[in-house]
């Protein structure tokens, strides 16, 4: 009890010392008067009584000092003094303080920004109850190895599998889910968004609650039950105005993917909170689904209390083996099923984890460089203050007190740096948001560029991190100079005259400590420069890949018709009419449509045969079939290499023609002339004639080599039996100006043509291309920024060290010049210092990079982590920067006037 | 004679119980008076003990006037102080007893 009371009172006296101090003075004064009165009563004269009273009392100031120590916290009082003193001493050199604060701000800012990302994405548990026990099921398929020798992973399970897993004792709950796209039809608009078809149990497995309404119940999704939907917060806000009365409202939903249902009438039963993003941040609504025995779904589960992952994997494996063994279709020799359970969080962040770790290491390097820089500056500063420190030591300040005072200075500087750094970090996180906010559409495949992006921000944890980092950095940068400056041997500084403590000719010390700090900076900066070089080089290589078409000035879009229920023929007729109208817009050079665009994840292939009965070569993969309109290839700018493209002469009833790409021509017709040959596709018995060869198009991603491909005109495609528009037609329009100017015209045209139709997914083709390389772009930009900061700091370090050395050696250089040294020699003298240091640093940096860059391997396209050109360029670039940084001090040395230099002593 | 560390608090508490409220000078005079051998106490050394005891809530200081119409801060022992004195006295006795047993007796 009294301990707390005393603690608070002491803290209070520390914060508000005024009243206690006045009270103490009054009490001591009263005390002295009482003693004095006593002495007078005993007969002493007034003045002697006063003196005797002071003797009896003892040292007044000592007594007060002891009382102050007792009533407050000694160490806090000392800290207050240190801080006050440090602030005064820094205020006397604002330039120095500013440089140090800015340097540390860059380092701490970079670290804080990356910490807020790493914390939000990798470290913080997912926002589900007991999220650590949530796992995703992955099956290892034996006997089928991927190219890199890993067993194939299968992430989908059948409804029968899911049912069987309900018996597991180690998995308390199992639920399936699939991705879907819904078209919501409101009176005046149609909206298309991503949704998930989920087992009713999915919300219970995740352990989440709705913001309003209810979640699914076991009977939801059963055949004949009312169709219900749970909507996400974003959809609720954007299209229902956040109105709580939305619960129970009917809504018309048409799934675009998955089984189409005749009945589009759904009832909204619940709204999810804003932080709920399952399976990823793009999902806007959830509909219940009973996965049929053969229907496939992704599977998540919750580990039962006390169950280990190993036990659960083993049990799930044996349950599935048994369940599938019962299947009469399968032979009894089926190998046992092997299941791996992946923590849901690991699964979600797996694609970005290696890159985030690289970024965290890069940010740590920037901070270390900033610290080394500041430590070096502080060494120079305390060296200049040797006399002041010696005086304080001589006057009785303990070594500990001097060290504490110097550390208070460096910690104050780094806290100011941390404050400025936090502002930088907020800007940095904004930049990251911009870089990561790429087009994210389900038809383009891939995930979002950065999972959990909405959770990233400079929050309380990040602020705490910034403060902790600042304090640690402040101690780190200050401790060297503080220990050095307070060494008792330094007392000699007092004995020497001011002139002699200057740069005596024989006492110029090799720049030991500061030199190694700068060399360390060069090593780190070079390593970062190599990393950035590799990532930028890789990104440039990726962006420069010949796409096989020209994505600039092409506007792409899709059309939602009420439709998606219209028969295919009607959709095709609509598309033809729309394209004809589009061509009429001024500024439109060409227009067409296709079954899918490049980079859209929709693939169908048919085996190709050269004779009606000949079997296809077993090893050759069947070519990818693309259905396009007459002008699609022309609009996209795909070059015809040989033969001809589609023209007006092609059509129903005319000879059937197709185009092949160069890869197919090379693979299947090596040494022959493909144009004019007849080929057979799939089970179609009628021949097709190859009319032309077109350039290879990167259809599946910039980093994927082109695959054999066939283009067929829609007008002749009906015999193939492929559904022509599984995702709806994709339109392309080539414009003479910027494609964005056309958006309004396109929307109007679509509505004019069919009052029910709406344009959607409107995007310039180059944005779609950019979206697929948004991640490597983000990594390259961020690491390049870090490297630029690192190199700049290292250059400042070199410059400061040399400038200081030249200033210190002014007299020596003056004497050399007076004795006849040529100015060239002086320049060489200074440059040689930096040259040796830079050479060693860059050499060590390149060596370190060969080790460090290995972690980049998975992020690189088209080059190895040991790419010699990048290493060479990094070394040259750094050498140039170092030369520039050294040149100014060297020039200054050469311009020293010997007369002035010698006279100023 | 120097005071054993930590004993000053006990002495002050005891003195206040025996004499009632006292100012710092009164306490100092009392200590000099009760000492067997005259020991000179720097009266200022009382101040840390007084502020410590007051912050613990064991004594309470109030400004009053002395008989000679001078102002002085009088300290009085509180309830908590009395309880603490009991505890501390007990502890002190145990300690003395222990040390007494450990030290060789002059015989």
C-alpha cells in the first residue's frame, strides 16, 4: 500500500518539483530560526547565534540535496539534467543535429514502414477465433512430380471427401468453398463481383460472427431451400448504402461461374464486418453450397483441441484412403492418400513471404548504414569536444555520468529521427498501397498483389517499434564515441594547449574507427545495390518481353447481358453488331472480340492430328484453342508471319481455315510449309486448312514461354463443341488516342444496343499487362529506393570522413605545399584514402551479395542471382559515386593556401 | 557515533510516539538528549527520513506556531505509522537478538 503511495508521490514531486522545493526552503528556514533563537536565549549575540545555528544544522545545501533525492527519483532527476544539457548542446550545432536527424529518419522510416507491412501480413494472426488452429487441406499426389521434382499438390477435394472428413476426431470442423462470380442485377445497374460458394459450416469453422443478421444454418443450400446470401461490408456500403434494413431483402443474383441456377431470387440474410476477407480480399458475398459427391471444392478445417498437425494429417489421410477405397470405380490398388495441413495464414501469405523477408533485410541494412553514418559523425563531434569533456571529468563528473550525458544526446537525436522517420513511414506505406493496388480480377487469375493490404498501416505496434528502434539506435550510435571520449587517458587533452590539440603533423592518426564504419557502410550499400540491380534488371527483362501483340492504345471490356442467359447465338450476334458500331466511333482504328484475352485464365485445348485417323503424338501437349472475331488479331496487333489472317471471305459455308502460332508451326511442322496443310481437331472428322502463321503471343503470363496455339474464327467454330462464351465475350478496341477517352462512348453504345446490357471490366490492355507484373514491379521499386538511400548515405559518409580528414590535416597539407609538393600529389593523397577504402568495401560487398542474393532466386526472371553484368554495373556505379563524394574534399585540399594554413596556428 | 542504516526511521517514529507532534529541531534536540554518549547529529540529516516517512503515510506534517510564536512544521505519527512502528520494532528486536547470539560475548 505505502509503496504505491510513495511511488506516486515521488513521481509527482519529479513532475512538479516547485511546491515541494518551496516547502523545503520554508521548513529549513524555520528550523534555522528555531536553533538561532535557542542559542540567543542561551546568551549568544545575534550574529554568533546565526553562525552557530548553521554549524548545528550542518550543510544546508547537502541536506536539501539529500531530501530532494529522497522525495523524488534520483535517476529521473539526473536524466532530466542530461536531457536539458543535451538539448542545449545540440542547439548550439543545429546543422549537425539536422544532418543526424534526417539520416536516422531515413533508416528508422524505412524500418518502420516495412515493419508495419511484415507485422500486418506475416506476424499478426488472421482475424479469426484461435486462428492458429485453422488449416487448409492439401493432397500430395504420388507419382506425379512437377518440373522441379516436388510431388504435385492438389488443393481441391470432392464433396464425398468433405463428408467423410466430418468423422475426423483430430479435425473438429471441416468446410469446403469454391470461387464464384456473381452478377447482381439492380433496377438501374448490373454489378459483377467475386463471391464464394461455401459449405454452411464455413463461418463456424472460421469462428466469425456477422455484423448484422445471421450466418448460414445447416439447412441452407439444401435443394428446395430458400436461396440466401451473406454480403460483405464493402458491397453493403457501396450498393445498399449501409442500410441495416437490407436483412431480409430480396436480390437477384446470377452466378457466372459454377452451376447456373434457373432461380435468381436470393434473400440477404447477413452482413459481414469490414475486416472479414475470406478466401481473399476480393470476395464480396457468400452463398451456401452443398458440394455434391463429385463436385470439387477447396477445404479448410479447424484442428481439434489438443490435436497435433501430424496426428490430424495421418487421420485425414487414412479417412480419405478408406472413403475412396470404397468407391467401386477405383481399383483396390489405389495408393494411400497423403494429406498435408497448411496453416491458413501461411497459405495466404506464402506468395509474398520471401519478398517481404528480402524487404525487411534491405530496410535493416538501410538502418545499419544510417547508424554507422551517425556513429561516425558523433565520433568526429566528440573528438572536437575533447576539451569540454576533459574539463567536466576534471571537475569531478564520474565517467558514467559523462557517458550518460553523451548517450542522452545521441538518444535525443535518434528519437527526433524516429519522429521524422514515422512521418516518412506513413508516406512509405501509402506508396506501397499505390504500388500494390493493381487491377485484381478473378478472370486474370493470380491473387491480390499483397494479401491483407487493408490491414497494413502505421498503427500502435508500428509506433512502438519506431520508438524502440530509435532508442536502440540512439544507444548504438552513441556508445562508441561516449566510451572513447570519456576514457581517463583523454584527460591529457587538458594539459595541451588548444593549438597543440589541433592537427599536429606527427599526430595524425589513421582514421581507424571512423574508417571502418564508413567501410561497413560501403559493404552494406554495395550489397543492397546488387540486390536492387538484380530485381530491376529482372523486372526490366520481364517488362521488355515481346508480348506478340501491342497492348498500348487498346481498350478492353466485357458486357453483362441479362443474358448471360441469352443463347450463345444471340450473344454472338450482339457482339458482331456492337463491334460494327464501335468501328464507327471517331478515333477507333479497329475493334473485335474474342473468347478470352491474353492473360485471362481460361484454357481449352484439343488434340491436333495431321490425318483423320492418325493418333496425336502422345508426348506433344494438345494445342490451346482460341476463338476470335475476324478483326481481333488485327486489333490486338498480332503479326501474321506467313499466309494470311482472317478476312471477309471466311465464314459459315466457306472452307474451314485456322491460324497457328509460330511455336506450333515449329513443333509440328518442322521442315515443312504449314500453310495450306490440312489438320484435324479433337473428334471432328472434317479437315481444317492452315491459312496462316501468326506471331507467338504470351497468353499465360509474361514469364511463361509461349505454347502451341490455334486461332479459329467464331463464324466457323460451332463444329468444335466448345462453349463460345464461358466468361462472356471480351471486346477489344484499338484507338488512335488514349483509350480512356473512349470509355463513355463504349458504355453508351452498349446501352443503346440493348437496354439490358451493361459494359463491365473496362480496362486498357496495358493495365492488364501491368497488373500481372505488379508484384515484381513493387519489389523492384522498393528495393531500388532502399538501395538509393543506402548509396546516398554511404556517399555522405565518405564525403564527411574525407572532408573532416582534410580539415584536420590543413596544417600538414600546408607544410607539404610550402615545401614544394605539387597540388596533384595532394589530390592523389586524399583520393588514395577513399580509393582503398572503397575498393575494399565494394569487394567485400560484392562477395556478401553473392551469398545474400541467393534468397532472391525465386524473385528473378531471366537471370541468376549471380548475374555478372549486374555485379559489374553495381561496382562501377558505386565507384563513380565514391569518386564524386571524394572529389570535393580532394579539391578543397588542393586549394589550401600554405600561407593561410600555417599562419592560422 | 554514526547511525546504523535504516534505524533513523524507527527512532523518529518512536520519538514522535513518545513525545507527540514535534518539529525537526525538536526531534533533533530529543535525539541528542537521549543518546548515552553525546553524539552530534547534523540536524539536516533528518530531512530525508522525514520526507520518506511522510510519503509512506506514516507521519503527517502540518504548519503550526511554536510557543514563541514562530512558525514550524510539526510532524505527528499516523495510524499507519503506529502499525508500522509495531512491525519495525518487532523486526528490530529479532535482528538484535540474532546478532546478539552471533557475536562473541565479552565475559
